[in-house]
C-alpha cells in the first residue's frame, strides 16, 4: 500500500517527507523533484518567506543509482529561515524570554482551536505545524508519485481558473495546461494571458488594501484508464478519496469533481455524458468515448477513461496585514489579531500542492489495482489490463 507522511514546522530546521510502498525500479529524477518544489514557491502574490527559501529535496533513503529500491523513500527539505529561529524555537529548553508568542489568535486560522485543544498559552506551536509550509513535503512525495504514474503513461497537471472575481473565460485544453508546467516565469498559472492579467489585478487590489484573495484551481489526470476506484465500498470510491485528499490542503474549503456544482441546478439530460464507441484504432485506453466530460472522468466512484477533473476552492489566506478583531490569550481583552509574515495570494502554489495530493491518491489506487513489487511487474499487469479492456 502506498503511504506518505510529513513532519516538521514552518520555522523548524527542516521538513521531513516519507513515502513507502513504492515498487522497485521507479526512475527518480532529482531535477524534476526540485522543480516541483520550485513551482510551489512561485506565483504572483507570494510573501517574503518564499524569497528566503530555496527548496530542494535531500533524499536519505529508498533510492539508489537513480531508482527506487522498494524501501521507504525519506527526504528532508531544509528551512533556510531556521537560522533566524534557532534560539526562538530550540529543541531543548532554551531561554523562555526569547519565545515569540502569537498572543492573539487569527480568525480563519487554526490558532484558537489548536491552542484550546493542546492547552497552549499562545498559538505559536499551532501556527508552526498548521502552516502551509508543510505542503512542501507533500509536493516532494507527490513528485515521486508522479514519476510512478509516468511509468504507466499517466500524467497530472493543474491550472488556475479563478482568482477573486476574475475567472478563466474559456475551456483550457490539456496541451495548454501541460505547457504551464514548463514556464520559467510563473505569474498566476492561467492558460489565458488576458484572464491572467485580470487575476493579477485582483491580487493588486488585495495588496493595496492590506487584504488577501483566494481562488479556484483545477487538477487534471490524463490517460488514467477506466476501472480505478470502486463502487463497492464507500471508503474506496475514487471521487471520495480525491475530495478528501484535496480538502486536506491548507485553505481549501470546497472540492468539486467535474461539473459538480452547476450540475445541481441543471436537468439530467444536460448533465450526464452520452456514451459513444469507435471501431477505429485509438491511443486511448478504451474505445468507449464521451462527447463531453461533465462527470469529471468518474462515475459511481470509478474512473471511466475520460480526464479526471478536480477543483479546489481556496479561501483567502487568514493572516491579514490589516488584522481583524481578536482577543488576547492572556488578558481576554479585545485586540487585533496577531500578524505573521505571509502571502497575499497562494492560488498557483495550491495548484501544485493539489497536483501532489491527486497524484498520491491515484498512484496508490493504481498500485492496489495493478500490484507488483517492481515497476516492470506493475507495468506488465497494467498493459495486460489495457489489452483486456480494449477487447471489450
């Protein structure tokens, strides 16, 4: 079973990522892994922290001579900012006078709920782990999952479809979405230049007014064959697992599969995707096709051969330069919420993190279905399944 876990705090020495259950023989491209981390750091509206960090993954185990060896892959991602926090957040007792308290909880953050849960006198330790800095470790694990999926010809990519009130005005093609992955200058990861400038204006407004802005990202899984996931058990449905994985990301407050939101206000004859069949040879995994993809590639909890389309809806970042009303932990007096250096907009970065979560979910289900202790065995099983469904 493919599993991953992360450890580390926002201003700790490093983040730790561990992914286990990988078959042996998956090619591991260090440059690709580090580029995924680089992509997560970029985007218009990012804060000063991203100008400090230069995220790279240091692989400690599970990879030798450029390939996985079947044992857990462990990685660290150093926090360059740690040098400024060593005395503030030491592992040992240290000097309590140097502690930097988060004295008043920020609305929209885990500060208050976490402090109440763990009986902390302020929100510093809650902030440190609840921070979206943790998502860098997820991206590292997701990059490994992407490499496994690529061995089967399956790709995962994302793009931004809304920032604030500015929305992508047309349907993006798979080719346009994948082209974003190779860009050296990341603005807001929108496929349309005009729409992207309107999104930029939304970020500029938030910056000028001391506010923050959210948006919507769309993750697409390309060339996943039908039959991944199941309708048989509620907790193994592909759509449910994808919703869980994307919703777990910091700031994501809603998840949509395909045309999930607008389908609720439309008649079934306009929503469900007709089924067609082509007798001609095709590069697709199956000859059954759809003229549209409102279902987002999933029916009954199972992939149907169309592109998987998952959207994550992000709230604006909780830390505001113009803080909202709050209460001091120590005196219970009304005050303004604490401020920590933060971002204005993280929508493109959230897209990269969502890609990672989707890739990890799909890779885990693919491994369950096709099995194999080596990637060659897994590919053999995968190819046999594709041959089977093409005969259908």
